[in-house]
């Protein structure tokens, strides 16, 4: 059985819009132009916008009949991950195939299939003359590649919006939708420790000269989490406790110990599972991602490198926490050791569950799905959401992905039921946002 939405999605998925290597600029542009065409066909205005040398943004607008209606941005991304090993796919990654109630193709879940119901619903309402809000369409082509075009567009956009909707997330389970109100930020540090001009023989110099790996490991030990997995207080500055409505919502979520076990991990502390949603949504964490240096022979290395990342809780300041981390590391260095540090940042975001946009969204999703949504926080980062937050635009982050979708993996797929829920939810959200306070 096919539907207009499924037909549209199948058409869009045939475009191999890979941004992470192995793709072609012409295909990325085609995928963006596909969005532009949909908006224009529904009576709106749209164009491809290129910022610097980045992949083009598809930017458009569908106008409500009422000039004073609220304005809502809908965001998604048309770029996809590379396919990996072609032999690992049961069907061709860019020849969409439906089987077992799922649509298989690269991008089926992330993010073409997740996002398209928003665009489809907005266009359908516009064609029928029933669109109650002005819809600004923003679809980027660099999300998978970490590009900056969409961030620059949001920062320089003078019009703004009364709310934004992002369908690039998942459900709690097959029946329960979710609204992500908090996203952790990131401060990632590339560290280089130097302790001499060259590597030395450990028999001749060991015990008398500084060893860069020893120095690096010693410095890192001073900032690692304690036995309970919690960071030292200096690195937790700015953390605010979750709202009672969030805590209540988290009690409906799957058991944290089961989540950890299902992911193949082992708890950092006996109580970590019971505190899973607090730790991964409302607290900070630090991980050593990589350490490099030396050789498998008897030397005293003069240089060692490490990558360290801190996931920042909502309301933490990335620059402030980075400065504290660097200070603590430098204080741990012995005389004669040198440290170079380079940081990369992603800001956290947090939206009050009592905002009108969140309240209206919760009611809309319950009508569409038949189940009240859970308010959740994500341990990951969605950079554009932080940009919206910085502009004061309340953002509803939702979506209908599930673990079985295998995003970024071979045989990525999307439930046809998820597609239906997305379409119903998108329509309800757009209709309900007519009641948004208008700035």
C-alpha cells in the first residue's frame, strides 16, 4: 500500500545525498532542490542558499492566510551518511524497498523519513488554504558532516520565529512519543604534552627525565570522574536540577540498567542505572576518547597526545568549563612539561517544559499518537537547536525513530507506522501552534 507521503519519501531517498565522503556535490544540490520544488508546488517561495563553500540550504516559506499568524520554523537535513560496505546491504541503499512494514534505504530514518512528514503536512495544509501559521522551511545538507552553514544562517537571520519544530529524534518505545527539552553541549580538547626535544633511551635516561606519557596520564588522572562517576565540582559549575515535570516524565522511561546493558556497557557505579536519565541528561561527564604516544620499544617519549571530551549539562557555559579544565590540567604539570590545548565547542540547550510551545506540543502529540509524550533530555548535541535557543526560539525536538532503524548502519530503515505517526503529529503540531503567543 502506498500513500502520497510514502511516494514522496521514496522519490527523495533515491537521491544519494552523501555528505560524509564518497558523495557528489551535484547530488547534494539535487536533494536540496527537491525540497525547494515541494515548497513552490504548494504555493510557497523557496530557494537554495549557499553560505561560503558549504552545501546549499533549502530555505523557503509557506504563508498563512492571516498575516498576523505566528511563525514556525521546521528544520531537517537532507544529507546522509555514506553506505559503508555495500555487501552488507540486503537491498540497494538508494533504491528504496518496502518489506516487513519498513522502508529500507540510506536516509530512511536519518533524517529524510523523520523530517519529511513535517514538510508534507505543511504543504498539504497550504494547498488546502488551511495553514494556520507561517511556516519557514530550513533544510540543511551538512548535519552529518558537522558543517557550519545552518548555524551561520540562524545567527544572521533577522526575522526569527515564534517556535521551531525539529523532527530528528526518536520515541521512548513503539507507542510513546517524546519531546526532547534538553540537549547536552560539548567541550572537546585536543591535548599535546611535550617534555623534551626528542625521545630518549629508557635504559640511559629512564628515572631521570620527564616521560610525556607519564605526565599526560598523571594530569588526566586529576580531572577524571570519581568512583561514583561524578565530576569534580569545578567542572559541574552551572548545572541546574531538572524540573519536577521532567522527573515525573522520566519515571515512565525504560529502566536505566536495561538501557546500559542493551547498549553493551557496564555501569560506572552501582547506582548509575537508577540515575541514568539524570546523569545523561542533566549532569556533566568527562571521557578520555584517545591517547597516543611513544612506541612499543624501550624509549622515554618526549610527546604525548590525547583527546578529551566533556559533555556539558544544559545551562553550563562551554567557554567557562573549558577554561577550568585547562587550568586544572596545567596545575597538574611538573616543571619542564609543556601543554598545548585546542578546543571545539557545541553549546547545550534547555527549554522550560511549561513554555506555551511545549504545552501545545504535548497536547498535539497526545492527540496524534494516543499516548502522552514523555519529556526527555538527550545526552548528545544537535547544534542547530542550541542556535535556536540562543535566539530565544522555543524548539520542539521530537521524531519517531526507534533503535531498530539502524541509522548510520547498513540496512537503515524506517517503520511505516512511524511515518504515519509523523504525518499525524506534524499536522496536529502546526494546527495547535496557531495558539502560540506572537512576538
